[in-house]
C-alpha cells in the first residue's frame, strides 16, 4: 500500500532537487527489494505462529529481548545496574510461575 506513495515522494524530491542522493538503478533495486526482503520473515513467523499455542508463542516472545539484553551487557558492555537485575529477575520469575502452573494444569 505504501509503495506508490513512496515512489511518488521519491520522484517528486528527485525532480525538484530536494534529495541528497541521486538514485541510480542499484539504489532503485534496493528500494524495491527492501519490502520483499522484510515481508518474508514476517510471513514465515505468521505461518509458524499459527501452529503454536498462544502460551508457547508468548513465552518465545520473551527470548528475543532477553538475548538482546545479554548481547548488550556482554558484547557491548552496557551497564547492568541492580535495578536492571531486579526488573529482569521479576519478569523471568513471572514467566517461570506461569510456565509451572501451565505445566501442572496440563498433567
């Protein structure tokens, strides 16, 4: 839906000289392929999410931010204060309690 609007905007800016980048064939190909490259992982995730229970999917959704936190702390030496430790511990404690009660109900 946004492609025609983006193409009109880019064309207008190029024709009026308001752009700082002169589009060439390679740049145009990158713009056009960016949407396709972005769409495929989202479609794959949607297809996989349909096959999972919502509780499992919700639990998995906490993995990405947790891995990003670990990368930030260990790879980029970002500060991890006691407040961060407490917050992170509370989130994972809540997930542990939820998972344990779900597991006990299923048995």
